[in-house]
C-alpha cells in the first residue's frame, strides 16, 4: 500500500512539499486537506485542490543605491559640538535612506543619533510606501505631550498636587492605588492579535496614570500671552507600548528575512497591505487612545487635587508615531506633525518643550514640504548623557541644578538630581527656536514660561535594585 492509498493524515510537511509557505493560513489548509482525506480523496487530488491557495513567494527588494533618495536638512551648525552631531545624523540618515520602502526623508533642528548607523535619528522623519517600520517609532510608541489651561491656579499648588498624584519610575501602580482603565478600550485590546496578551492587558491597567523615567516630565508654567497657569505632561505608552513594539519587531523581522534580507534589522517592516499590517496599524491606534487616556487621567486627577475652578482648553500631540497621509506612512521619530487634520482630535496647535529652564512652545504647524509636514519635538542633544556627565568634572549635580535653574521649582521624583536632564545636556534652546523660524517649520503662538517641573530623576535600573536587595 502506498501513502497515496493509505489514509495517512495530511501534515505541514506535505503542504511545504507542495509549495505552500508556512503561515497563518496553514491551520485552515490542513483542516480542508484532512476533511478531504477523511472523505477518501488521495493526496494527488488534495494537492490539486489546494494549488490555487499557494501564496507566491514575493520578489526580494534590494537596498536602494547610495544617494538614490535624498533627505531634507532643516538644521544649522553653530558650535563644534553641533558639527560633530550633524555629521553623525547625516551619516545615519544617508544609510537609512537606502531602505527599499523609503521615498522621502527629513531631519529637524533637534536631530541627534539614536543608535547604530542606519537607525532613524531623533528628529528624523521618513515616508515609506506600504510599510510600517516598528523600529522607526521605537519602544516608546506615541511619546507625547498634553497641555491643560488651569486659569488663575497657583503654580506651586498645582505642582504640589501633581507631585502627590503622578507616578514616575519603572513599573506601575500597586493594587488599591490604580487609576481606572476603560473597559471598552481593554475589550478593543482583546480583539487585536497584537494586544491580546495577558502581559499587555495587565500593564494597561497597572501603568495607567504613570509617566515612566528618562526625559519624561510634568511641567507647570504661565502663558506669556494670557498669564494663565498651564500644566504640561510628557510620556509615552509605557509598558503596553513597549510590549507592542517587541511583538511588532518580531513580525517585521520575519518579513525582512523574506522580503529584504539586506535591510538592517532595526529597519525591518510590516507590509501595510497584509493582515499583519492592518492589525498592527489598528494596534497603534489603540495604543494612541490608551496614551491619551493616560495623560488625561493625570491631568484630571491634578485638577481635582489642586481644586482648580476655571479649567480652560486641553490639547495634546504625539511626536513619536506613524501617520498615514495619502498613500504613504510617515514615521516621525521625535518629530511633531505640523499639518491640519493629522488626526481626528488635532486642534491645529501642538507643543514643543525645550528644557526645564525654557518655555514650552505652543505652535501652529506650517506643513512645510522640506519638513515632510513636521516640526521639531524639542531641543535634542549634541552629545550623549554619559558625555555630559564626563564634562561636568568636579561640579556636582546639585551645584549644576542650582546654577542652571535659578528661581525655578525643580523636583526629581527619585530624589537624586539627574544631571543628564539638566539644561546644559540639551542643545541651545535659542538656536533651536531660531531654526524653527528660519526654516519656517512652525509659527510660535505662545510661550509657557516655566514655574517648575517634576522629572523622573536618576532611577537605577530595576535589575540593579533587585540585585542590591538580594545582597
């Protein structure tokens, strides 16, 4: 008796031998094949029946030739440190533009490198066709800023209330101190294959009302135009976004190996016209909703704790996200969308924070072609955090804080001053503002002059704290 005449089940090996590529379609193909097998059909007949469902192997995409796609440069050099920084930014953007999906690029005045050569820099923008690149929005998906007009509220009272309300550092809020997470949003997470995991669902509840660490902050100041108090928060999608990014990179890597093995791993992409691409795009929109709700939760809790009576407008914008415009996907890595209607909740106004001793800019975008419709997201850096600490010499973080933020109420959530977040670690704010104007990237409508802020502080990595605790 041959395998053809015996009633052996059809396996995945059979499908691969017949030219089918492993994927999400395999379970349905195996079910159909074995139903036919149970009805007495032979392997030859089953193979013929399934031939029409073979997914053809797509042609591989070669890297673009050097210089084939150029990028706009909206950045000036006014200092030797800036010259070194810009050289590195140009080098990484030049390599990045060879990615097969990319059709245009731009760098903002706050641009600085963010990884190995070929990685999109902070302050970088690229437009890709039929491709979503998880590595180009990074793990801090939807890093964003929100402003609430608090009327004539006392800035110190607001900052005190905010300090009692918000949560910085790793991890989430403990049981009994958590903020409410929308059940409707959690149900939407469960319906998305990228977000329906116990870890993400748990983090979506535990991390609501938290701001993380690094350069995330809560800022209080006064509008130069109206004199009214305003609060600004800066954070991303926390744990849920970080896990989504990890899942997205895993799927993108599978496509990279098949579609473009020469492409750098950090630039792998998910084809937007695949089911995975549609699911990932939907997951990004849900993470955006979660992040906005996170900002809102902190703002509303602060309003209530400070007993603010005459709350005015509230608006927000992301500066680390993917946006669809016409038939292209625009990836802004630390870049602010600057065109009308970039999202359904866009107000026309966006925010550009600079550093803790400088105003937060309230701007209206100019949709400049040479910026691919974006403006900067902040001041950026000319050198690394470690280099800044090295340059401090014998000056202590506390001495530097006092010298650089005289008259301001600056608090570090962890207690210790994080010198790498002090103004001197960032680019010169006046130069960045001047370049926003000279390149006509945005129109500044107001300045929120600082009263003070809360920074995460120098929080040791959780693994170091855990190890120290064991000892």
